[in-house]
C-alpha cells in the first residue's frame, strides 16, 4: 500500500511506506498529498518533449499515484532512477510499486540489490516488509485464522411494528369482519425491546494460490459466531458456516465463485440451514471506473419443532441478481451504486392444497427490488469511513392470510461504518482492526404488523491469529 508520497518544486519525493505485514489488497488507496491545485497536470506529451527533466517526472509520478495509475508512475520512477541511480528512496518506491503490480520477480531483484547498500533502520524495515509480502505470496498454501470480539445492540430487537397493531379478518367473505388488535411479538412482548448482546466469532481457512501473477486461488474454511443477549433472547444465536470459494481471472474479469452452508440456532426464531451458491465479477473500465455484479441462489430450510411448529412454512428458494458501478473522485473518494433484484419462491407443494399451512406458505412468495448508493473515504493510513443508503420495494403477489390483503413493503436503510487499523494505537498491532457500524431501518407496509423501524449499532475488534 503506497501511503505517503510528497513532492513540490524544491523537494525530491521520498518513500514513506507504512506497509502492514499482511497480503496486499487487490486495490490500492493512494493517500499522498496531491500537487498544488495551481499547477497544471503533467501530460505524457510533456514527458516526451523533455524526458530527462527530473522535476517534471517527479510531478508526473505524484499525479499518477494519486489517480492509482501505477504502471505510468513506475515508468516515470524508472526514468528518474536512470538519471540518479543512487537515490535509495526512489528505488524503494519502485520496489513497492512492483509489489503492488504483483511483479514479484523484478521487485525481489531490486530489494536484493538494496540490501547490499547502507540503509537506515526505517529503510531496512521497509525492505524486510516488502520481502515478507513477496515470500507470503510465493507460498502456494496458506492458512488464516482470525477472531472477533465485540458488542451489538438494537432499539427494536424483536422487530416490533411501529403501529403496535395487527390487521386481521375473521371471515374472508365478510369485509365487515376486518379489524385490528394489539400485536404481541415472540414471548408476549407488546412493545419494542431494547437489547444489547456480546459477540464472538472465529474463522479459519486454508488457501491454495496458483504460482502465477494473476493471484488465482481457491479457499476452504469454517466460521462460527455466537451472540448472547444480556437481558432478553432476541439477539441470542449461534451461526456456523462452512464455505469454499475460488478467485479467477477470465478475459480481464475478476471472478469469484462461492459455495457455503450456514446453520443458525436461535432462541426466539426457528433454527435454519441455508445452502448458497454465488458468483461475482468485477472489471476495471479505466483507472477510475469499475463495474461489478453477481448472482446468488439459496435453499432455505427452516426447522419445525414443537416450539416453532409452523417454521417450515417459510421454506423456499431465493435468487438474486445485482449489477453496479464504482468510481474514484478527488483522487481518494470512492463512490458506488448498485441495483439488485431478489425473488423468493416458497415450497408450498409440500402442504395439502387450500389448508392454512399451504396458504401461509404461498403468501411468502415475493419479489424485491433494491437500489443502493454510497461512498468510502480513506482516513490517512489508519482507517476508512463508509456510508450507504438503500431503498427496497417488495411485492407479494398472493394474499396474506391474517389480513386477507395483498402485501406491499417499502424499506429504507441508512448505514455508516468506520474501520480503524490497529497501527493507529501501536505499530505492533498491524493484525488488528476495529470496526464500528450503525444503521437505521424503516419498513413501511400496508399491513400494520409488518410496519417497523429500528436502529442498530455494533463495535467489533478483529485480530488475525495466524496468516
């Protein structure tokens, strides 16, 4: 990660790298100071007219790093090094750019040459970290173990309707029998319940990476997360997931395929097992703009018990499709927008036709359309701030059994999150991140018991135990 690179008319740019000892991210966040706004942008034609102008090349490097154009920045750095081969700072910058471009062979050659030169302690640390990254990528098999601890809370953990009422019809043939009464959530609660829960999770995975520059890999892993409500049981659950995924490059597209099985055990809802297959893709259209998308299919199996006797009426198959675009503005702010269509088809054929169980199952059929927009901003080299807003319209084509109405829902969700790197607290905590997120959700339905609003927040401390 190239974190600082400053230049002006009088100061030679230097590499001030703070590279965490972990695999480099697929994208790079350039956080160096930009050129003064009054300066005109250096164009490639300017370099061609005066290729030996060190100041011009250095300005070109800074501007290309600010836009994430690493190949162009590399060519300019190498021109300056050719004119001044003793500049260790620039040679370190060249090595780091090569590492970010996954050109480990050239990067290793440069780093090996640098180790034979008199380096400062800081420069020696940079060389060692870059070599560690290359050595890590050279391992075809790698095991990762991480854990998280934290708290989460909600002001409406039982998703209680804001109306506090339920719509019902005693006699489907008599409109006059339509009425309302007080709603009760699980356990007899007649109002929204505030709840705080402690959260702990552990994830372990093994990854095989092909010995190529394309970073193609396949992973296998398992994770387990537990939440324990302090007073009530609405946030208490245990979730175990087994997964495998593969990352491939196909005709310029980055493809990710995943299979996972998730088993959830909860206190105030039925246990469930969800099997999912998904495929996602991404492609860069330019230095600033990328497209992404994917498709997902899931089989939902709710486990009926004496406590939740009708749980299997919620079984079914879900499918979703999404497409989006992201772009970088002002050199560092990433904006994105996404559209998604999701459908749920119940397994009503397992029930006898025209029975209550059959009608309850049929009523779950729906189609949801979601639009999401948001942004992410890097906070120097110590964190990232992100926010998004999503709107979902859901249509249920079949009659809801209790109210005898066709259900329509409109949901809005606003979310803000911040991730802080452990290096902000200590340079020895590069394996730690702190995540804070908060969201506000409001669901407006034409059937009162599905009309709710809630606020949620969480604080998690994540730590890589092995990598």
